[in-house]
């Protein structure tokens, strides 16, 4: 944010000091301004109402998803959420439960929780996303993308029984669907490697990583030959 002496910083501080007057219109603000306001609330965390304000307002997933879009402030958002969750134990559970729409935002939120080491909340987020995909019958490969991320969170949280179920389902999909995009298959193989490693199946982990590397090479060759036809000969990988 701007320096404390700037007019912008003073305006943000005034909004925070009179927060209740602006709550209804808050969601209409641009993402970067909204973020500055909530980060100022976090900076005022020595005041009793700071934690209560953050917990109350950020339970709205529509509002929280706007903060997720400010990519260059990811570290600051982790600070806000860590502080809020530490003083309001039900905060993250309520936020996850509010996730009912917007798959892309939900996937982004799950990834954010993974970054923070909040694996259980990430698992619940991806489960909700998976349920939404199944109920909406969406085109494309949303289900496989979410399953890949769910496998990641389950593996890191050592829920290996459910992780094995997701692994088998994804593996069967890869074998039976040759139309899966190669970048997605590459991410799936990479996650298979992580899952196998965490299960102490080190040889399988190595083999899956080799499969992922092979696909990376194939993808790279495709990109180069598309840009400059005839530059590289076709080779078997």
C-alpha cells in the first residue's frame, strides 16, 4: 500500500475506522483497494474488533475470492488468514462451507490452503468442488483437474486410504481416455509420483516421475515444431 502519509493511505484508514458504514458496498470495490482495506484491518490487530471484523467479513466466499485474485499480495493474505484462524477456530470451516459455486475460485482457494499447510480444509474444499462438478455435468476436464489436486492434499495429510481410491480412479481415466490434455496428464503423473513417495513406494515414485518428464519433453517438442515447422525431426520418446 502507499506510505502512511499519502492521501490514499489516510482514506483507507478512514474506511477502516468507520468500517460498519461501508460493509454493504465493500464487495463492489476493485480487488487491490479491497485488499488494502482488509490488510489495514489486519495491521490494526491489536484492537479487539480487528479479529471479529476479519472473521465476520471474510466468511463470504464472494468477497474472499476477490482477495485471492490479488496475486502479488499472496503472502499478506496468508498473514490475514493465519491471524483470523488463530483467533476464530471456526473461521476456516465456515469459509469452506460457504463454497457453493465457482469452480475456478474454489480450486484457487484450495491451492491457497495447501500453501498455508491447511491440508484438511483444502481436502474439504476439493471435495466440494468435485461434488459441484458431478452435479453440473460440465464439459472439459474439471473432474480430473480437481481429482489431481485432491490427491495432492490427501497424500500430504496422509489419508492414504482415500488417496488410493482417487489414485486408482485417475489412473483408470488416464488409461481409458487418450484425449486428456498432455499438460494435465503430466500434472497427474507428477502427483502420482508424490503420492507413491509419501507411501514409501520409492521405485514407483521414480517411474511416475520419469513418465512426467517424458511428457514434458513431448509437450516441448510439440510447441517448438508448431512454431517452426521442420525444425526438429519426429522421434519416438
